C-alpha cells in the first residue's frame, strides 16, 4: 500500500507568539510537527505495519522543515519529501498549498493519504479536503478509527462529539482527529536509522509550477493577538441585585446584549 | 597523533595549557540526532514518568519496573551498551543528554541512573564475553534490572574497608558470599547486583550476583529524606552461592572496577545536577512571574532578579564545564581504534584519565543544584515549603547528591592529590610552572586588559591559573609529603581548581559561539560569562589568601600577600547591572536559555 502523510511544522505549543510589523516573529522559536499531523504519521505507520507498503511524509516549507521530517522518519516513516518554497514564494495560502500538492501527486500512485484535521497555527482545516477534491478521491475528515480490509475502509468519524460510521474505499484521503491513536515517541534506534532514510528535496520548478500558478487567492489584512485577559470582577449583593448588575454590565460595558 | 592534540587530551592539563574555543566541545556543537535523543527522553519523562511520581514517592515500585521497561523499548537503557550486545553503542554526548533529561524525573532519575550507570557499566567495561552475552542484552532492554552494592554499614568513603567476604566452595563451583551491603538503590526489584567482597577476607573483588541465588535477600525499605521515588534497601548475603563464572574482572582487582565506575557515576551526577538546576530556574521563574505582592509580580523586584541572574550564570558555567568533560571523553575515545572501543576497559581508562575533571564536576554541579533548589524554594516563599509545589520535593531530592558517589569533601581532597601525583610523575609540568611563577611575580607589572568582549575575563582566567599555582606551589613546598594532612588547604585548592575549569569552560564556549554566530546572538552567553568569571575570581582570591596566611608568616607572608595583590588587581565589572540584564531575558522566557 502506498501511504502518504501531509505534514506541517507549527509553533511549539509552549511558544509565546509575538508580532512585529504585522508578522508573527519566528526568530528563535521552537517548531514541532503539527500535533494533528502526528496522529496521521502514527496511523500511517500502523496501517503500513498491518498491510505492508511504504509511508512517505510530505511537507511544504523551508530548509528547517527537515527537522520535522526527520522526526517522522524516526517514528518509523520510510521516506520524506521536502518541497522547499523558501526561495520561490513570498506568501501562500491554502490554495497555494493545495496546488503544489496536486502537482506533486500528479505522477504518484497512492492508496491512502493522511493529514491532520487542522494545523494548530492557522487552523483552516482546508488543505486535506481541497486536495482530495482536486485528486478526485473520497475524503473523510476528523476520523477517530480506521480499519482497512482490501479496498474497503471502515471509519469512525467524530461529529462534534458524536460518532458517525462511514464505509468507503481506497484510494482515500482522511484527516485525523484527536483520539485516533497515541503517537509514539521516536525511539533511539529510530532516530539513528532516520539519518540514513531517503529525504528528497524539491522546488516548485521541479513540479513544473511557477509562482503565478500558485498565487494565493486570499489576502491577510491584519494579524493581531487576542486582548489580554484582565482581572475578574466579583459582583456582590443579593442574587436578584447581582443579576441586575450583570445584565447591566453586559449591555453597557461589554456591549454583548 | 600530533603532540599538540596529545596535550589537549591530558586530564588536569587545563591548569597549564592555553586553549581556544575550537579545542572544546560545547552544547552548541550537539547534532540534530543529539537534540532528537534529548527530546525523546524529555517527552518520555514528562509524558510517562512525571504522571506517576506520586505513586513512585509512595514506594509503588511496580511502576518503576514498568517505566524502566518502557524506557528500554525506546532504547533509553542501551546507549552505553555496545551494539553487538543488543545496545546502541552511542557516544557519550547522547548518554549525557539522556541523563540530563532524566533529572526531570526526581527520584526516578536515580533509579534510571543506577540501572544504566553503576549497575550495567561494570559489565560493559569489565565483563568477559560470556558475562556480556548473558547480561547485557537483557539489561539494555530492561528485561533485567541492575543495582550496585559497594557501601557497607562501616565502610562508605573507605570502600576498600569492606567486610563482606567470599570463599570458594570445596567443589570449586561457587563463591560463598557473606556480608551486608547498605543503601542499595533499586534493591526492591533489581534482578542483578554488582557486589564487592573480599575473597578469603583479603582480595577485594567484584561479583555479578543474581537476586534468585540461594542466600540473597533484601531488608526493609529505608525511610529517606528525599529521592523517595527510588528504592533503597540493605542487600543481605547469607552463604549466598555465586557461580565462579560470575567473578567480574580479576580476583583482587575489584578496586579498579569500583574506582572507574565511580568516575562515571560522578560526571553523570554532575550532568543530572545541571539538568535539575535548569528545572529549578524554570519553576522559580514561572512562580515569580505569577505571584503578585504589593500589586506587582515579584519578578519585577531587583532582588528577585539578582537571584535569577546568579542561578542562571552559575548554571551556564557548570553546564559548559560538564559538557567540556564529556567532550574530553569523546575526543579521547575518538583516538581509540574500533578494537579498543569494543574493549570496555579501554573506554574506562579513557574516562579515568579525567578523574580530576569528574570529581570537580561532581562537587561543583551538585552544589549548584543544592544552591538553585534552595533559592527556588526561597523565591516561592511559604508556598515553597508546601508539598503541593514541585520545588519542595526538589529541595529534598537534591541533598543526597552532595553525599553519594563520594562525598564532596572526598572528591575535593582527590583533586589536588591527583594533580600533585601527576606532577610528581612528570605528567603535568605543574611544579616547574609554580617555580617560574615565583620568579615572574618578583618583576610582574600589572596589566590593563582591553575592552573587546571576553578580554577582561581571559585576563582574570590567566591570573586565576597563577593563583592556583601560587597556592599549590607554596603548600607543596612547606608541607611536602605531609600535605595530605592539611585538608583545609587541599579543599581551598580544589575550589580554586574547579573555578578555573568552570571559568575557562564558560569563556571558551562563549568565545566559540561569538566566533560562529556573532555578538548579537550571544549576548546572554557573554553576560553569563562576565558575571560568573567575576564572582568566581572573587571567591578564588579569598581562598588563595586563606592559604597564604595559613602557610606563611612575617615578612614572607607580607611578600606573598603583595604578590597576591598584583595577581588580583583589576577593575571589577558591575555584576548587579549584568544580573538584571540576564534576569530580564530569563523572566521573559520563563526558563533557562542561552
């Protein structure tokens, strides 16, 4: 089975976000594999171990994205592809990512593509479904369980806390939700082996794309941090008075009523 | 190998050599693999061990066994075990990083350290092929767990005074061991004990003793001040039957094993100390940012900042020093052939070359940890005294580090003792240097260092080395063979020697970083180095003065004190301002950063 994982590096969840000149400051920040993509890597490895085949992790990023790919290789993926857009693209959006991936998959044979449900940075959740659409294959999002039997795939899908049972067939793209599995730690033998596993680096030129083909369809107007949380206020008095004051504050001060 | 590199490799040579940043290995040299190994360890400790700490503190040791087996699956027990025996055979930087990250696990780090270090390494280094084949694959996977039994009720630092005995039985098949070993880490569940006993009451030897052998038992669990997450019991040997093939190393040569293993144990404790200190800084910083008094976070008070600045600068110097030692092992082992690398004794010998460095790292880093844990409690105020806070446990857990693997006092005495031995044997030109120094001091004119980064620090380092030579030279001259009775002077010399090693490690690390990535990116490293070197130099001056006053009197003393003044004359930096600058960055990051 040819299994692919779409992987994105994101800020470490411990990292403090700072913005300067309308751009998120990346200098010195620690990056990790997007946690939802980790579920995808883990699931890919488990499915490969059960059904045979190869796991290839694909990322679009810069030179530093190699670290996250090596981590996926250390977890047990077989191959990695880095599509390095550092020199070619100044900006991109979900359209850009989908267009690049579509070109990448054009000459590939794939049975199963796994992605995270969302990336924890921009949280669009678009790339997986949009890529499936472009490749014209089935797509199930937010999966929490998957069993493959021949071409038939039985899936549990999380629907706002409820479970929907879905049956579909390969080739297939799924996006992975929390609860699907427990991603393994890269073991030390895994880390040492990862050094020797193939990591291919491509530029958009290698995919017969140029800048215009992947020009973003959206424009980011402004980036800002959420307002700082202020100290809470205790409302005192009899319950009836408290309610009255609270409603008053919600109307006049918070202006939400 | 060229002569210059050979010099670099010598233990203790730092006192007489001038090095550059390129001569040492620093944390900035770690590879991506090293960082990944550190990350896996940290994720394992935080994700698997920390949630179980309350159980471990309650002595539910089935969790210790379970966690060690899980660690084994990840390869965290096999780093020092050669590949051919089921381990990974990785470098010493990898195993050091694992040790550092395990320090986050409180008392469980002692459980892990006792298994992979003093428990397994005697077989790695000194086992014969059959012993290695029998035990190492299972120790690397965690199928077997190990412990180390040297201490007895009446022999601690005086390890060779052990009373446990071994006697060959009549059939010549088994040694019969009798005795009691005390304070044995992992004893609740260990399958294999490295036990020292005297054959026929005189030949100090090491044995591999399995728990299931007839006559082997353990006493009740000890009630300890700290590291309660680790098991500590007595190992009782009552006519214990140990097969002859389980004699480890040669009969009567057990001390070779014991002392080499102690060297390794010492630098590993030092690394754990640095890891613990980093955690202490993190806990303290998060707390002082959150805690408000007088309407403001207490991190905004400059006395809080003074504490954070000192903690961080001291951590930097000790981190630099201990990885400098690890780097020395690496460089030394790089010179070994593949054949020699497979021979554990050669590896142990390479480590033993640096017993001075191991001892210095041990007392400096364990005292760093105690100091940081103490200040971290202080910064927590009354909350630091409460068990809900991690610093409370850290404070108790920290204390043992100054005691085990050779008390810090024993380690201090070893440093000048070993240096003088090396000097007598002609391995280090210490005495010649001390002699020429006395002449030099007569005509010495004070220098004014330049204002480029690190110039002042290098100037102080140069004179700091002279302070050691001055003190050691005078003491050796006056007391000669009887110097070993002057323990106070030896301790001062040990302090000064270790300060020199730390100062130099910090300077060289910062110099290397400055050369590679420039001043902008290394502002904090420079601040740490400036603060540490200044304060270490002040401490050294006091120690040196004390030695001079103890050794000399009258005109000689006045002359020596004037030499001391020449050597220590300089314009000190403003450490208060520098510590505030350090603290600003630590408070922002809420952890130790470089």
